[in-house]
């Protein structure tokens, strides 16, 4: 088998066999296949697509390029949730403790911020001392001790994906649904889970702006997971405005604490309950979605979710006092309100621009090696449909640099659209559900 | 400007600007752009195509990635010929001396064998002592001394093409007409020529098997050459069976000597006269193609072409005695006839298979670094339309290894198709002419 022949086959629209894909992925892992051949294959794959069988073979090969956790020694179902990413998308910080508090295991391997979106790992690291770089052994110990652990991808997990992902980032081959599916599913399946709930975002702040693209990706991921013997559901959820009101790392941790205290009830808390309910249902903890929602709400109202979060933070080296007093989280030096230029109703918020503004403030990376500022961000006071009076604050910017403030403010001002009438139709939070049988 | 954005633009079917293409090619030459980004761009380009303006920009950028010869100090027109490659395609060895003998300058930079096709440099190197690796200074000196010099691409000539070419070979991106055009034209224009005659092959032994693909490539190359201020013509010529009767390096030199002695008149000699005539016409040496053909025929019949070839061989370190006595060329240890399995007429010869058979005997390379056997090859006794009697030899194999003989013989036996009736229509030698104004 010659790599160049496999590249040519895909280039000409052919279907690679399971063995051919394994050969490619194994060569990627071992380093036998040079990057320039991998990137030509990635581009051919992006432009020609992959069949369902090819995607399954890719996922399987990437999954087995590294260690696959065997958590069968732990009694009970192992469940996880994955989001395709958005702005203010912080549900993992609520869901993981809430679901673990109800007795399921949540072995969650998360990612960092990408482009205009934030990442769970970056948010967790804004908690002083929190260590996301546990070894797999430590990961198991925390998981066994409290039912949940939150870490980053280790070198042992899907190393082929790690390499391909880095290449895709610099070769314009990120956007392939087939490659996205393989990348997500290989990492998630390596966690040794039984159940996976996928939160596939759509709208102006999502990677998949068009709903049909989100649905397509969701279908690929559900089918791939089911082929691998897992119970999988995908929720297509709204990312046409930031989720919740806080955007930024420490700010988002703060909002999650308010949600878990039961002090905040908004789209964020609603989505946390919805996704947790599916984890309970597919994890055989409840018999219906309604029952699942009740259980999730109960985990929050009883304070069990927050207590579990405090426990996780403690076990992973973080300062549990932060959970009781969010003022201990990193704070920006200055804040500045952005005033509404007119009176009326918020018709829309260009969501990606809010994410970019947060990055501009120092909350994002241009290169992988860049460090981020955990304290900066934006707190929205007005969201879609809200009434606003001229001069009233639309949001508050938390910043550490005057130069960056101006650029972020310009982006935010352009992001808000104000109309005299309220928007005619509300966008639903959940657009659709795929799989879940 | 970021390379990944240019890759994405092309991936999405966009047109790159002249500046963007220059940025990419300059980054290729300097090494600033890593191979994995180049190969992703190459694949996107192959699958999305390039506009005529992009091809011109690519050619120009690759041309100026290295040295462009200025031959204006030499009195008279500088003309060259380029073939897209085939089996038994040895016209350069006759044309270059014939045209130089008539007073034009032929600064010819050639290539090596590629896949199933032979290369001019490999053929020349079968002449004992012949040095194709002249520096550009030596190249100029030989050219000034005798009107012709035959060398390989030096490090100074189109280095961007050299790098991209090597990458294309291993990333399945050879077959893009746009990239082929840029590669050929940048190297040829770097020779400092006024006139270029392109021999674009079509048929079972050509890279462009289908005539429409050959015509498309020819149009791209002619337009690109004209945009760069050159006089260019492309002849679409037949490569559905080997050209002439000899296939193999030393064997092809031998056949060329017979042609230049006036001893052999066949499709090879006819094509040499045709292509030379176009070089004379566009080089303002004659007023009509007919006149050009007469002049070319005269250069051969007078012995001037052969004398010029002897002179070139001498100036480039080769043994001129070889030209007078082809028995001094490398010879294979053994020969074996392939007998006709039936009686009838040769309906067709799968031309690529003959080329592959010659490679199998040792005349080709699998990897760039491989050495070749100059002595092996095949001499055809029967070509399309010829009558053959069962048991009569179709061809003679010249070989140095019994193991390789068997595989080559099997390929050759499968390549010949014999029918009871002669083929109804003869394929013309020249299928069409593009440009040449």
C-alpha cells in the first residue's frame, strides 16, 4: 500500500477501505507518513467527503491510535456530554457536577478555546490552582473518588487525532464534517463511556452557522457513535446569541456558580437541565425526559451540584473557597459600560463578534502557545427581545488594557441590532433532537 | 497575509490574486511556507482549478523564483521545443542539432524519465562521458560555441518549481493542468527563449490519454506563453503507440543517429521535421511551414544535423566516436524476440505498457534516487497496421536480467492486439495545432 495511491483515490472521489484508512492513521501516529502527505489527504477528504463507513473507520482507527479507558471496574454508567462550541457556552461546568451528584460517572475530557469560542479547560484554569493536566491514573482516581473528573486530552488519548487536528488548523481543513466527526468521536469514545449527549450548536456564534450543516454533523456523529455500540443523542441548540449573560473565563465560572446556587434561571440553566436530562435518560437513571429534567433541577435546588463542583475543584488542586466566594476569582482592573445608541428592542446579536471581542480583550489565542487573560470578558445586560432605552447599558466590558477596550467596544456596538418593534418570532433554545433511541 | 487564508480561499473555489500567488511561491522558495501547507494548497488547486490569470501569475512567480537567462548577447533567435512526454519520444536529440545547424540558438533544459516515459537527460547520459549537469556559465559557453546545449534543470532555474514538483509527485497532485502548465512554462521561459514549440502528446502512452485533455493543456500553455510575450505553438501529436521503433536510452540514441544519417524515415523522422519546421517559422528563419520542413529535411540529408550533434557531444564531454559508431553505446548482454501469437494485422499497441515494460527491464526509476540501466529496452518490428504472421517476431527485448525479462515479455504480449483485418482508420501523427500566430 502506498500513501500516494490512497491520496489519489480520495482525490478522485473514491471510497477508502477500512484497511486503507487504518494504514493512513497508523502511519500518522507512528510518524511514517509525512505531514505533507497527510495534509494533501485532508484537503482531498474535505473537498470529496467521506462515506459513513469511511467515517466509522477513521473514528475507530483514531480511537485505537492511543489508550482507550476501561472503566468497567467502576459500578454504574459512564456518561458524557460534548458541545461543538460557542460563545458563553459553559454548560459543562454545571452539567458534570449535577450528573455526577445523581450517581452517574462523568469522565470528561475537554478542549481549549478555538477561534472565537471559549474552552472548558481555559475556564476551569481560571479557578486558582485547578489542574486540568492530570495523568490518566490521577484522572481515574478523581473519577472513582467523586464520580467526575475534568481534564484535557492527554498524550495517550487519540494521538493520531492530536496530530491531525494541529495539521487541519494550519491547512484550511478544519471545516470537514467527516473530519470533525472523527476527531470528536474518537476522543470521546476513548473515555470509556456508555452514553454520549452531543450539543451541536447552530447560529451566528456557532461553527455551523446554518442549521442544515449542524443537523448533518449531528447525524454523522450519532451514527458513528451507534456503530461503535454507544447510546448517543444530539441536540441541535441555539447559538445565535451568547448563552447566558457572561462571556469570559472567570466570568463564566462565576455565572455557573450562580446557576448552581439556584440564583440564576435563564437559557443557560435551561440548557443545562435539558442536556443533563438526556444523560440521565440514556444512562438509565430515569425513565423519561421529564423525570430527567426534574432530577437535574433537584440536583441544583438541593445544592448537591454545587457541593459536587466544590469537591471536584478540591480534588483537582483548585481552591474550593472560590466556589463559595466568586470574588476570589481573577478580576479585571477596569469595567466599562457600552451604552445603547437607541431605544427599542434587541433584534439580534452578532454572536461571533461578541466572541471575537472577548478574544480581543485578551481572552483568546492567536497561536496555540499564546497565554490568555482569565479575568477579561463581557457581561451582557440585554439579550434578544429585551427592551432597551437610549443610553442604557447593553453590556459591561471587563478589561485590563485601554487599547484593547476600544477595539472590543467597536465590535460589540456593531454586534447589537436594535429595532423599534420586538422580534416577531423567538428562536427556540433546542432546534431539534437526533438519535437518542 | 496568512497562508492558511489563501488555502481556504482556493479550497472554496476563489481566485487568488497575483500578489497572493507570489506570496505563496516566494514562501515556497524561501522555505517560509512549510510543505504541509503547500501540499494542502496543491490539492485544493488540483480539485478547484485555476483561472488563466492565476496560471499566468503562478508561472511568472515560479519563473522569477530563480535565475532567468538573458541571452540577448547572442545574435539571432533563441528557440526551444518541449514535449509532455511519451514512449520512444526522442525527437529532442534530432531537433536540437538540426535547428542549431540552421543557425538558430537552442538553449534546451530537459528532464528525466517520469513514470513510464523516458527523459532526454537519461538518453543523453547513455552516451559515454556526456555531461548534462553543466553550470549556467558552461551552458552559455557551449551554446555560444555551437548554437545548442542540452542540460538538466540547475538549482538556479525555477527553484520554486523544483520544490513544488517534488511535493506534487508524492501528494497525488501531478495531474492538474494548471500546475503542469506553470511547471513547464516557468522552466522553459527561464531559458531566455523567444520561441517555444510544444509537443503535447495524446493517446495510450501519453499522460493526457484523452485528446480533449491534451488540447486543454496546450491551450493553457500557449496562452500563458503569449501573455509572457513569447511566440508559442502547440502541436497535439499521437502517442497511441511508441514513436519510432526503439524504446530505451542507448537504443533511442542509436535510432536518432540513424535518422540523422538519413537511413531511417518513419513517424519519428516525420515528427522531427514537423516540429523543427515550426521552430524555423516562429524563429523567422523561414516564411512558411513548407519551407521549414524543407530546411529541416536538408539539415538531415546534408549531414549537418549529425555533424552538429557530434559537436555538441564533444563540447559536453561525451565521446564523439559514439556518434559515428553506435556500437560503442552501452549494450545489453542478451536479446530475446517476442513472437506473434497469431496471424493478421496489428490493430493497436497499448503504448503505456511498452513504456512500463522498458522500466521493468531496468530503464525506469521507482524513486528519484534510483539508477537506471541505459542499455536495456525494446526494439519494435511491428507497429500499428503492419501485417504479421504467427511466430514472426513482434519485437526484440534487450535485457540484462532473466527475472525481469519474463515480466516485461508478459506486458508486451498483452500490449499487442492483432485482428484479422487491417485497422480501418489510420491515426494521424499530428492531431491538431494550437496557436502559432
